[in-house]
C-alpha cells in the first residue's frame, strides 16, 4: 500500500500545494505593504519631531529676547 501509488493523492497534493503557494504569495504581499506603511509612518513621525524641535527652539529664542528686553527697560 504505497501512498504515491494512490491515483487520487497526486491531484489532492497538487491542489493543496497550489493553494499553499497562493496563500504564501498573498501573505508576502501583505507583509510588504505593511512594512512600507510602517516606514512611511516612521518618516512622518520623524518629520513632525524635527518640526516640533525647531518650533521649541524658536520659542526659546523668543522668550530669551523678551526677557532681555524686559530686563533692559529702566524701572520708572
């Protein structure tokens, strides 16, 4: 009783292997799309972080200027 000698086994294995290949290709495609999206989100977050840091530095400079101007005004 050989398994490969069974005439129904070969078409069943072909269907199973074909389905497994399709599932693997779809999984790889979804994984690739998810990775691209993750990289895009990371890039957007990095841009937002740099913009935030720039705004914070600008605000610190404005505060320093305001403090310098208020300390230079003579007390009446």
